[in-house]
């Protein structure tokens, strides 16, 4: 017969193992394997693709997703334009990050076989420049041996006026001497999450 003290120790050990397993369910974004790009259209017909070079994020044990976009990492391939976008548009001194929050069915994700894919519409909230807006994106979710890849199936159109960015767009237009800069911005992403501790 197991003594009460031994039983208590075994129970404590079982709880510790369960919590250790839960901690291992934590998923982290792989910045080097992930991309977030957006398209700007100026002078009516000139389209250019830009990226953010620094992303971080997690999927928690409850399926809660949070992705942080470091706005100062915006990369247009032109340093002076990067600086202008940081200062005039995003005002990174006041609003250094864009935050994406949402949730997924983690059980369904972990049950997927490696190499399998599924198309889904995901709802999330984007917090940017002091504003938070509910959005939805059509994505493809692919399970890998080490984690998951989530990619947009079609671009998501983000409106500058939804995030109080209209004045910043106008400042950029004036300083660049352009007749127009579109306030509708198509955004695409591929984010890779890997299971870890």
C-alpha cells in the first residue's frame, strides 16, 4: 500500500510533468523564415513592395496568438524613405510596434499531420498607431514537422484612414513631391511558428 507521503509526492510529480508538457506547447515565431510585405502605389500607377524585417510572436497554450511588428524595421530599400515612413507615417517614437492578436484552435493544429494543409479564414485585431481594428484574412495553414506555416491566400487590404495614418500619408506625398499616394495598402504575410519551450 502506498503511503500518504509517497502518494503526495507522486501526485506533485505528475502535476509537474503535466505543467512541463504544457510549457512545451508554447510556439514561437521564426523571424528569419517569416515575411510581412505591403504594396504602396504612388503617382497612380507606380507600385512598390516593402517589408518589415523584424517580427516576433507566440502562440500560447490557450491558442492565443500575438505577433509584434517592429515598425522601425520597415524596409523600402531606400534609407531616407525608411526614415520618413518611421517619423512621418508610423511615428515610431510614439508608436514603436504594430500588434496582431487573435486565437486559433491549438488542438486541431497539433492533430494535423506533417505536410498537410488547410484553408481557413482567421479573425484578428490589428493595433497600429493608437488604433485597433478587427480584420479577417484568408490563409493557408501548413503543418510541418517542427511547427506551422501560415500564409495569406490573397492580399489583405488595410486602409490608412482606419489607423489615423492619413495625415502621415499626405506628409510623405508632399515631401516626395508626388501627385498621389494610395491610402489602400495590400498586405501579405507568411509566418512560421515552431514548437518550443
